[in-house]
């Protein structure tokens, strides 16, 4: 199983904008378009939104990608929580982490980590290219 670990703020919509200036999940259609040819790819959430929303609510927030949702990582630092989730889900054979907070990941994090600009997230062409390369089996 291939999994993309998702942060929300700074990935699926801009982070750090004034309240009301951002449309939540405005870039979700980009991720949907990227994933359309790859029905095998699942989504796990490591966003802090996992502290405020139940798993079924997180799935709902993902709209048309909700059926791909396999769960949220447990509470705790993002990198450690992702590694725990991987350990508990041996069926995951490949993964990609999308985040905008480099401080959350130690140097040498053992995975495909795509750090996004918080105001651009997955709307950035270079981020989309890295996601597409991973999806196609290339190096991210």
C-alpha cells in the first residue's frame, strides 16, 4: 500500500494568512487531480486538525478523497507519530509526507519528505512535480 501523509495548513490551503482570507482546502482539487490515475494511493492525516476532529470528520473534510483516508497518526510530534503509524501498518510499502514545518522533522528523517512553502502548499508547481514523481515510482 502507498500512503501520503497529509498536513492541512500550508499544504491544502495557505497557512499564516489572516482569518477569513483563506478558503479552507482550496487546493484539495489539485491533490484530487494528481491522485486520479493512482487509485491505490491512500491518505493518512498528521495535521494538528487530528486533535480537533474525529477520524470520520477528517475523512469528510477530504471531500472526494475521503474514501482514500485510512486514519490519523496518534498525538505527539509529527515525525515520531508518522513512524509509529508506519510501524503499526506493515502493509504500507511506500509513503510520502507533505508538510510545511521543517522543524517537525529531524535531520535524516527516514522517508520521502516534501516540505512546502506555507503560503503555496501543493499549489506550487515544484511540489506537484515531486508528488507526480513519487506517484510514478520515481524519486521525490
